[in-house]
């Protein structure tokens, strides 16, 4: 990608993920111009070398525009809504979206963008903002292979590994499957942790043993501090976003005719957590809800625990 504004990246969406990801690009020596609906979130990026766009259409001149917003409708809004990226005289060349959205919504967006001559790559990610900050994201793309090859250097600057899984919206299916497992694992981890604690094993001891077993993963390790110390105000991912992803998973299960009983039970549990009013807290507050169902009130164990996510 080496035309008029070579090395200039446009970025829309500076939530938890977007902010951490664009900072990796800036640290990698790329120039970025950013836009966020809530403008105050963009201002601190200037100290990291970013320029701020007054409007989304101004980003159309960039070599590539990345988007990282919440839902399918939000992505449509920033691309095609009032003042959207594609609504000016100049059309963007390439849009790379990393939001977790539906396969159908993504296909509709592809159709609209490609009809305008705008290239489109889906690149959802695995990892939360702390993982992104540490440069440890996995980024999985789908769309034209040649486009992926051109975008790869940018993706490499944000990730520990990048992959291309095929044409069209296949990366959306990958992300939906990934987040179904993300939900099912936290559901099960909460259940077994509560059971172990009720039987008498301290949480940090139980979690340490799981982390060092064949079942331990980067995910169980980085959730261990919050599950031990109950510090749910440090939000990595909200209950509502997890419910969105479980719903995307159930829709895919229906579409492809695959029975997913573990995912279905988890979806209901996450829905109950959202219904109980948990909003701007970490989704792992599911532990407290699971404990309540077992007649337990948990307290913090106040332990200093390494989550293995030091920035590199
Ligand atoms: N957090 C994670 O661990 C994680 C991991 C992988 C993938 N994801 C996915 O990444 C996406 C972003 O997640 P996040 O945790 O960064 O969410 P977040 O902190 O809630 O940020 C959402 C971002 O989208 C913007 N936005 C939402 N609706 C918009 C609209 N209609 N118009 C313009 N901007 C809009 C928000 O702008 P404002 O600042 O103005 O609200 C904000 O910049 C989601 O699809 C999520 O499922 C999250």
C-alpha cells in the first residue's frame, strides 16, 4: 500500500480495544489519524503521535482505514451513516474492520463497499485490550488474499500472530466460534472454581492448579487475578458484549444446523447476568453470580498474581 498517503492510517473507534491497537501501530512507526464518536477519547492519542480527524470523511484520504466499534449496526453507522467514511467526495481505498460482528452483516457491508470500489478485509481479533497493549493479539482475516498480503505489515505491528482463513466473511465465523468458547470456558471456570472453594480449596490455589494443568491457557491465566481479587471494575470486556457474541454463536449454530448445548446453557447464564443489571463491569463478574446460586458470598483473596501479560 504505497500511494498518495503512504504510511498514513485512518482509525475509527477508540474504545478499549481500538485505543490499545492504534497505539501499537504508532509505536511501530506508522502515522495514524484517528476519530472517535466521543472526541475526548481521541485527545490523549496526540501524545503518542496521532493526528485527530475532525470528521470521519476526512479519513477517506488515508492509505487504509481501520474500524473497531461495537456491533454490526455501529459499523454501518460509521461507514454509511450521516458523515460516514464513505459519504464524502473521496472514497476510501481500503477498510479493515476488527469489530466482532455477524457474518450476514459483514457480507452486506462488503457488498456495499465493493460496489463503491472500496476493498474490504475482515480482521477480528483474539485478546483483550491488555493483550493488545502487550502486542499479543491474534488477528484473523478473511477477504481477498492479495488484500490480506498488502495489509499484513500493519496487522503484524499489532499482533503476535496473523492468519488468513479464506475468502469473504469466514473470519467472522472464526471469531464467533472463538467467542463461544470464550463464554463457555468462563462459565465452566466459574462453576468449578465455586465448587472447589465451597469444598474448601482457596480460589488462588485452585486457579493456580488449573493454570499449571493441561487445561491451563493464556485465557485462564489472565483471568486468574480478577477471579482471585474480585476486581471487576477493571473492565476488559462487558457482559453485554459477551451476550452479543453468544447470540451470534447461537445464530450461526442455527444457520449451519449444529447442536451446541454447552453454548446454549452459557448463553442463558450470560443473559441472566446482563438482566441482573451488570453493565460497565468485567464479564468475569459471572463468578459472583455463580457463587450466589450456590449460596455463597465471595470475598477478595488479595493476592499479587502475575497474569503473564507484560508488554514486550
Ligand atoms: N474488549 C475485548 O476484550 C474485546 C476483544 C476482542 C474483540 N472485541 C470486540 O471489539 C469491538 C470493540 O470492543 P471494545 O471492548 O473496544 O468496546 P468499547 O470499549 O465499548 O468501545 C466501542 C467503540 O465503538 C464506538 N462506537 C460504538 N457505537 C458507535 C457508533 N454508533 N458510532 C460511532 N462509534 C461507535 C465507541 O465510541 P464511543 O467511545 O463514543 O462510545 C468506542 O470507540 C466489539 O465488537 C467487541 O466485541 C472486544
